[in-house]
């Protein structure tokens, strides 16, 4: 599979095909023509010695310093070296490939003046799985993701390190092994074109959003299985209730639950056992649905940003080069703060359902902490502790990054987005949420086995059967950590989701 990049039509699904499933990329013929045309304009500016920011001036507060023509190339190399100030762990290969892919697509729009051969080098790295080592921390999210993108860009000129075939290696050694020469010199504006953009925050946020959409469906599965374990009331999921309110995500979440529990003998009717369920059961469509609506919004914003020119200055036409602020990450920073809340809420309500399963005062007759001989056995007691710790941590991580700003570059850059911090927070919340839902699935399957055997819903039975293929009923205390890890792995790889959807069709 080959994804053709034209700077205008990249979709989230295309992005995932490249970064996760190894689809190759190439530039469209129109993009190549635009790239060459904008480069000619930069060359003309250099030849005529016009003063243009980032071409023959310093950067940030140093924009008033004019650079001699014979130092223009050195300026670009020094930019990458001085800006490569990232710290912390390195981004994983998916995120790193995503960063390169998005930078190529942005530059393919033809507003940046970079040479075709420079973009072709990034494309070569993507297609051959050569991943620059990019530290996670150090970006203010304006002027773009400068520090992390500088680490990426250094590898184009043979500097820095890369991950190749599972090993950390100097860039130059990998290039030598592949008989590829580094690009010896960057020309005017090229260093700036490579690092002035929002592609780091967007790559992290895009992967997180894509996986969160699958997790929102998994949350419906987990909640439905818990509903059965607690003899939940199905009337609250009646389609008419949700159409009356009208929120699409809520309508879809309720439909998912109805489909999952179809045919179940565990669920009850209103008034059969009790009149109402607690909110964590009854309000699943409202809570899960709000997150689904948020994720739909996120996809829209991400796909806009994936196809945006976020460089500065922008080459509008032969006579117009404008210094603007498209590198500012605020549109995505606010979006990714929204993403944090959307994912955190899936975990919050899941933890409340776990509590109802393990608490004998709330569990509708289940044994305390889901174990037959409690006292000598603690059962799922501390599983709920772990879930509670994770959702509490998520509440800290969900604090908005976008409301913070610290002036930089001698107050020239006096408002920044912190968008990359927001996206990284969402990525971490997603990991925590997976583990919370893993615990709920383990607890709900355990609870089902402690009930008198009845018929499960068509969708929940598929989920239950898949869980029991990998993890047995826990009759007495065991080390629980490996079970959580295994379930989290099944969630992350969408094993349970795929099994369920094979049985009942696609969830929404």
C-alpha cells in the first residue's frame, strides 16, 4: 500500500496505515511541482539579497540580525544544533514516523521553500523505518515543536542518532551501511522549514485519538458485561430515551449496549428487581457518548492540522513572503486538553462500576471482593485500589496545559501553547484508562462466573469467551499483576473488540 502525499488530503486512517502498518509514502506530482516552485522563490530572495526572516536573518529575538550570504547555510545547520535541546525518553517509532510523515505533508503544500531532495530524504527514512531519536520533552508548542523537530532534522545532515532494526545507532553509520550519503548542507531557510511546525504534538495526539476511538467501543463492551453481572436494568437504554435528547454519541453508545446485551438473561426490566440503577450503569450512554462526540471533534481538528502549512515565514507567491503565526499550537493544545478529559472520563466511570462489583453493599448479592472465601482471600479488593489510583492520576494529568504560557526568546515569543505537553498527557491518560478497563473486564467476567449460569448477550458472550481463553476464573488469591497486563495487551491490540465485532457487527 502506498499513501500519496499532496499536502491537502491526508486522513487519520492514512496516517495510521503508514505509522502502524508500514504503508509507504510518496509525493504527488502536483506537490513536487509546488515544492520546486517555492524553492525558486527562496533562491531568488538569496540572490537579490532581500531581507527575509529565517532566510538571511537570525531567529526569534535575533530576527534583527542580518546574516551574510556566505553564512546562510551555516545559519541553518547552527539552528538545528542549537535547538536540539530535547530531554527525557525518546518517542516510540509510531510517533516518530508520524512526525516525519506530517512534516513532509506540510512542506508538500509548497509554502516553505525547501528543496525536493530534503523531503525525499525524510520519505526515505519513513519507508525504510529509519527513526530519528527524538526526546519527548522540551517543546513549548510555539514556535512550533522546535526542540524535538530539531532532533529529527539533524539526521538529514547525518548528525544525531536513529533507531534502525531495533538498535540505536548513529545516523551516519546507518547511512553508510545503506550506502546513502547524508545531505551535506542545508540551504537558505531549510533548517527553519524543518522545525517550525506543530507536527510533534499532532502526531502524538493523532495516535492517541485513533486508539481512544477503539477504547470508547471497548468501554461499551466492559460496561455491558458489568451491567449483566449486576442485573442491570435495560430500559434506560431504550432508543426513544436517547433520541429525545439528541446527542449523537449518546445515541450510538446506547445502541452499542443494546446490541451487546441482545438476548441476555442477566439484565432485568424496570421494577423487576429495582426501579433504577446507579448512574455508573444507567448513565453509560450519556457519559460514554460525550467522549465519543469529543473524539469525533478531535478527528476533524487533527485532519485539518495534518494538512496545514505551519511554517514561518510562508511563501505566498513570487512577490509575497509573510511572517505569520501558523506555528502556534493553540488550536491543537485546546483540542488535546479536551482529548485528555474525554479519555479520563471513560476510566472514571469504569472505576465506579468496578467499585459496584467488588463492594458487597452494592453488588446485588455477589461475594465480597468477588472471591468465594473472603477473609483468607482478598480477591479483587486491591484491583479496585489500582483502578482508583489510575483515575486519580488521570485527574492530575487532565489539568489543561493550554492555559499555561511562559515567555521565551527574550519576550519576543511571549505567548506559547504548551500543546505538546497536552498531547503527551493525553497519551499517558490513554495508557492508564486501558488498565482501568482491563480491571473492569477481569472483574465483570469474575462476577459472571459467581452468578447462577444464564445466557449472556450475543456481544458480551463473545467478549467473555475471549477473556476466558486467556485468563481463568480466580478461585483463590493469585498474583494479579500478570492478569492485568494480559488484559491490557488484549485491549491495546483490539483483540476483544475484533472478536466482538466479528460476532455482532461494527460498534459505533
